[in-house]
């Protein structure tokens, strides 16, 4: 099945084979980006960001620019017709008359599926509330594939805010489709992985713990996340929980020699800066894979350049 014209709202919208084809193209682009500098000439991407973001928006914009395409959009909904009361559907319908592909970030969970239904051109969810973040997942999968050479047979520990973190919701679902995946979910009681996600990965081997020290020696991938301050109603609770986990050199000494540390970024306090020097720390490389995989995704959805 072709990816041309499709939407990406959550990882499950693509089959494992389709995801594989995006990752493979991402790797080919990384090997020789100069081959792709004109493939999107004449094409337009709209980045509609209803929620603050630096890296995801810049990553999309860098991706489209590197393909030779152009970008329009907003990063401050206050400056758009939203502030005049326009519905999400009307904005999407209008913008889809101007451009070839839309990437949207929105603070409300479910806004992406709602918008995609009104969208006649390829629609990419760039993060909707605490729900899903499928292009971060493509980024994570590409990083794992590139650094480990495989996506099967891995124990992946996810640590931090598993309740509000959309990246871990998407990644858990995506990784559950590979052979012999095992999960360790590390979170304090207040921030445990939601039931819906656990139901979604039914049949997959997982354990839950609140101890990073206990889990760190057992995993192949340690996926650290920040506590999502903006999603807390109770700010005192955020203050209490924000520094629950801090990965430092001492904890790293208990990890496997070939373990990878990933993080979707931005980092707050959950990884000490001293860990950056450790060759197992891959989070900045991961950000670069994010750009390549978005280039690959745009190409696939537009059916260009292959
Ligand atoms: C993540 C997000 O927006 O969910 N960041 C990102 O896309 N680079 C993670 C986060 O904000 O913690």
C-alpha cells in the first residue's frame, strides 16, 4: 500500500512495513542528503502550531527546506483567525487549499483526529495534548534502528512522566508491534502509564516500577522524559514530582555497556549534563534523526523524489 495522500495521526495508522519504508528512506537521506535537495521544489508545507514548540516545528521546517520545498504557518494561534473564533475544521479546510501537506500541533488530545477528518491533503499530527506524537516515534524508531541495527528483541525502559507524556504513549504502541519487545515503565504512582495505553499493548511483556536504579541494569534502551509542567492542574504536585528522576554518571555505571539513552527533548533536570559525554547518550543525535525522518515522511506522503 502506498503512503501517498495518507494522514499520520498515530503510529498505528501505518503498518510495520510502511513504517519500515519511511525509516529506510530516512537512513538513505542521512547517508547523502545532497541527493534530495530539490525533490520538494514547488511544494508547500503548512506548520500550524497551536501550542508552543521549538524543536518539532524547526525540525519540520528544516526538513521541508532541505527538500527544496517551502513553508507557511504560525506558531502563535493568537495571531491567526483562531482568535476570531474560527473552528479547527474551517482553518484546516482553508489551509488545505493553499498547501500540499499540513503538520499541526495542538494542546487538546483528539484535536489531531478531528482536524485530519477535515483535511483533503496529507495531515501530520505533530503532537496533540497528552495523546500522541507519531513523528517523535518515527524519530525514536529510526534512532534505535540506526544505533542498534534492529527493532526486535529489545527491552525498553520509559522513565518519568508516563501519564502526560505523549511521546511515550506513541512509542509504547509502536514498539509493541515488534517481536519480543519488553517494557519497563518507571514512574511515581501519580505519573504511571495510563490504562488505555496498557490496554493497547495487551499481550506484551511489561513491568512497572518506581525505581530507576532497579531497572537501569536490565534495559537496552532508556527513554527519559521530562515531567510535563504545562499539563498539571495542581502546580504544587508538579513541584513535588519534577525532580523524581535524575539520570547521572553514577546511575549510568549500573547500565549495560551498549544501552542507549534517548530523550525527546527538551531536557529539564532529568538527565544531568555530565551524562552528555557518555557515548551511550544519543539524545542530540536523535534530534538529527528526527529531521531526516520528517524529510522521509514528507516525501512518502507527497509521493516525490524516490
Ligand atoms: C516532546 C513533546 O512535545 O511532546 N517534545 C518534542 O516534540 N520534541 C516532549 C516534551 O515536550 O517533553
